[in-house]
């Protein structure tokens, strides 16, 4: 039995997403896998959460 899912949408930087799509093909991954794994690590792993919260890439805007 599948777990319930939540449909959502986010805006992403176009050039970064283009690079990501190429990586998905190369490594047989998907945005869905990345998001679910990243969310799991974010809520369960303090070091990962700190790394993400302290990552400052000013090449893209953060939407609030």
C-alpha cells in the first residue's frame, strides 16, 4: 500500500534545474526522490539540516 502524498509546486532557478535534469539522467534519479530524501534527512539529521541552513548560494533568490 502506497503512503499518501502531497502535491506541491516550487519555483526553481532555470539554469540550475537544467543541470539537475542532466544529472538525473546520468545517475538514474528524479526530483521526487531527491526531495523526499532531502526532507527525510532535514528532519532527522541535525548535521544535514545545519549544512542546508548554512548553504548560501547568492546566484539564486530565496522566495519567502
